[in-house]
């Protein structure tokens, strides 16, 4: 099972020392139009250099550099000639590895902190105020910079809050430039990328398209390809990229697994084909999915059951595609998926992190998969996918559609899945989508799961009588990339209208509740 999707741009490697912000650093680098990848701190310098990085950024982390088992930086990295930038813990580990001094000051700094620039000629801080607010989170501090480094900034609790050695293209800061609370953080990061590392900002939606089209052509050649189309932006953009590369050798397969939201099948059949001209094959497998999910309650088992069944259906559809194309003697060798970088990370395939949950297109695939995977979006975050979709000319309604999980409503029913429960949830979800669209809030909300607590009932009063119905959970969230998220502060009038409509119009629902949990600790979806 192979997949080719690696961009040809040389990467900036973000070395993850366990920081909550490692993914955010990678995003900020990409926002500067420079390609980045996150790698674990356990990766050897030889393996890092094998990736031919254009620069390395050492992330923050929760450890003290002097703690037993704390991750360290191999000094060999700094002799390799690769521009390197240390942030917070990475800054301290860098200083220690190069012969500087790190110690506890007795004065920790957390949150907004006043930073004073001590070297007006600093390349890192060029054009920024001599006093500025930055975001700190540290107990240890660098007391002495390594030999050859210029100290560029200080704070009350950090005698060395910034240093640089331009001749060796090495620099670092004690604060977190990647967070918005550091007033000029993005500018500092860009000074490192552009001025110290000498990187050209060429990572754009247009360059992604050119790269991926070339990679797809090299991988697929003139073979037949199918794409699992869900109607969401990820699979839509992936299909459009592959179609640009191989044309009519691509057939999209839309599987109606009976777990869709109201009107989604019709939207795909009508709107997507009209917008792209891609060949579409629709398979109604709702009865089969419902039979396989009968009695399944565990969310991981739901995801894996759905993932396995999807593949079996794609295999059968592939035979039909060959027959319909009259391509005797050929077979479909490739399957396109809209896998994104957060899918890979959450399934334990990113930087050695724990498996949070299996995504049906990553952790839920069978071992005997008959296709080679084509995953042109595997290195991208959601907002980057949307930029690529817009560049490809997909309609705004398709590009800005809220994310919807491949397993569909099955993982928005907490409990066993049944036809009756699906219909109930489908109606509640349709009301939410109608009201959010009418309020003009679609683009201000990242995702809006509507969840049915199927095995929970509560007492209510409906029609002057006692009711014993299900609760519906509203889960509107705001996010940049789904790696972290916060609950969306929707107007009370809108929430009241949604609640009234659901309890009036959806049978067996007598209570609507609002989930106000951030991610972390909660995930966006309940299952």
C-alpha cells in the first residue's frame, strides 16, 4: 500500500520537543509561503539531513534541559551548515549544545511579557519596536550565550531572551513567536526564514497544484484511477487535482452509506459533476453499512468497520469501472483519498504521537488493500486545501463546506446506529444548517457537529404532557486547522431559534444542549 504525495520543495523541519505549539509553528512557516514538516525530537541528525532541509526549527517543550531523560539536541546538527532557529525549550537546548549556560532564575515567566531589544542591528528584530510584548512560558533561562553569538533581547526573567550568529545562520528566542500574543512574532519568524536562512517564499496554492499534478502523473501514468468522493472539500479537491493530472482515467465513486446528512447525495450527483465534469459512479450501499453497524457501539469499531467496508465496495466498483470503460485486460490500480495532515497526526502517524482516534482513511484501512493510494493532500492543513480548491476553480459553496467526517452520522450518534436514529439526527442537523446559513455565520464556524445521545433520555413536557426524549448536542467550533479548536460564541437568539425548532419539529427530542469544551481536552467530534 503505497502513497506518493511528498512535495518537491525542500522542507523546513520543525523538531517537536513535546510542545503544544509544534503544529502551529509549522503552520506559521507555511503562512510565510515556505514548506514545513514536523518531525520528532527522537529523529537522528542523519535522518533529518536525509530530508535535505532548507532550515531547522527547534520547538518548545515542557521539560527542563537538566531533567532526567529530557530531549537534547545533537551538536552535530549545528555543524551541518543548516540554518537553525531555537524557540523556548529549543532555544535553551540549542544554547546548551553550543556551550552556553542555562540555569533556573527563580523567576518564571508565563504569558504576556515585556521584551527589550538590546541590539538594534539584530537581523531577527529588524524593523520591530525596541520594546514589545511577547508570549513567554519558561522556568529555566539562558544566562550566557554560546561563543560567537550576539545577545539581541532580554526580559526581566531571561538575561538572554534572543541571540543570533549570522555567520553560521543560527538564531533563537526564549519566547513563542508563533502565537498571536507575541506582537511581532510572525515578522521575527520571517526574518529568520528570509534574511538569515535565505529561503524564497515559493510555497503557494499554485505551486502545490503544479507539484502534485507532476507527482500524480509520475505515480499513475496512464493507469485507471478511482476516487472515493464524499462531497466534502477534501475529497473534492483531491479529485480535482487528480483529474487535472490524468483526465478521464479518473472515475469518482460516491458511496451512499446511509450515514449522510439530508440532501447530500443529491448535492454530489448534481453540483459536483456540473462543476468539474468528472465521471461519477454512485453506489447505494446503505443497507450493507447498516447491517454491518448493527449493534456496534464502540466508536473505534464504528470507524474501522466503515473503513473496511468502504474499501470492499471500492474494489467492487473498480471492476465495474473497468467493464464500463471497455478496458479489457486492465484493472484499477489506484485509489484517491482526501487524507489531510491532521488525519495522519491524530491517527498516530505524524510525529510519534499517541493515536487519538483512527480516521477511516488512515487507521481504518484493511491490510489487504488491493490499491495503491494517491493522497495529494496528505501534507496539507484544511485551510491550505481550501486555497488549492479555490485556485482550481471549484465553486465557493464546495470549497467552504464545513468538514464532515467520512464515517458520517454514525460517529455523531453516541450509541448503536439504526435507521430511526439516523432519520432523527438528520432532521435536527438540517435545521441547524438552515439556521446557521440564514444567519450568515457559515464561514465564521469551522465545523458544527450535531450529536444524538441515543442511549440517553430525559423527562420533558411537550403538548401539555410528559415526554421522555433524547437530547441533541450542538457542537459549533472555531479553528484554523482542527488541531486545536474553541467553541463558537453564537448569538443567543440563534441558539434559541435552533433549540425551539428542533424540539418542535423533530420527534423524540425534548432537550437541546450546547457543548462548550475546547480542543484539547475534547476532540471536535464526540466519537
